[in-house]
């Protein structure tokens, strides 16, 4: 009897904890993708030594720490034959850049199984589902995340929107930077909360907003 293996990849530990607590997906195998690919430099060969070196520097952790946090949960993908992969991510920029990275890596690995992308809302409830193939995403990843150029061939609508936000959000005239510039006297902690509340489409967290504010105020 042929055994079919499926794995659900979740956007981070918080979603993983929530799904565990609520019994969502029940006995299905779930693994978190603990990355923030919308922040910092990357390279073409995903999860290579060069990639690990670059991303550990981005997150200010050692290679061993990066391996424990990000790579170890993904080991079933590295070592087992998987027929179906389900991705559970928000449609914000943060999540979509993680989705792009995973899809690009699956294409680099020549994954031929089925892929389902489940978009969830801020309460982790499913709102939309797409059936995908690991084709064309490696080229998009390279154009967007390495060369910072706009691809013309993004069919997946939430990814297209995420890419547009990603390529612009650190520019000095982006809506995020303009908002920061308009609030020069607001304490950083308060401004971070305001940014998270008012710009949900980006999905950025405390760490990224702290750095954006610091960089913006240093320039100013």
C-alpha cells in the first residue's frame, strides 16, 4: 500500500502554537517557518551555507542558533518524501515574502507534488485557498529579493501585492517612512504600536519597525 505524506507549513511559531491549542488540523503534521524574508539580504541558493551565513547575520544570531530556530523545524522537508504541502500564511507582505521563498526553494529542489496555499486572516482563520505548482517562483524570487526588480509575470494576486509593498516599503517616500517622518516626537515604543495598528498590509513586527524608525530618525 502506497503511503502519502502531507506536511503543513505555518508562518511562524505563534501560528503553530495557536493551531496546536485549538486542535486545528488535529493530527496533521505541522511545522513552522521561522523567518522574516522581507527583511535583510538573501542569496539565490535557499538554505545553502551562503544563505545561512547571510540570514544569521540579518537576525543577529549565530549559525547554530539560526539552524535551531529556522532549519530544524523544516527537517521533514529536507529528508522525507512529501506528496502534498499545505502553506498557511497571511496575505500581508511579511507572509508573502516567506511564501515566495518557500515556493522558490521547492522549485530549486524540483518538487513535483501538490501545493496548497491557504490564506488566513489575523485570527488565523482560513479565508482563501489556491492550488499551485512549484514553477516560475525561483525566477521571481531572484528578481525581487536579490535584484530588487519588478517581475511582470506574477499571477498569484496576494504575492503580487506583497512584492509591490516589499520593493517600496524602505524607500524614503513610502507610506511607512512618511508616517514615521510626520511623528518625530512620538516615543519609539508608541510609534511602533501605531505602525502595527495602521499598516496591517505589511505585517511587520516590533523588531523591523524599531529599525525603520531608528534609521529614519538618524537620516533626519
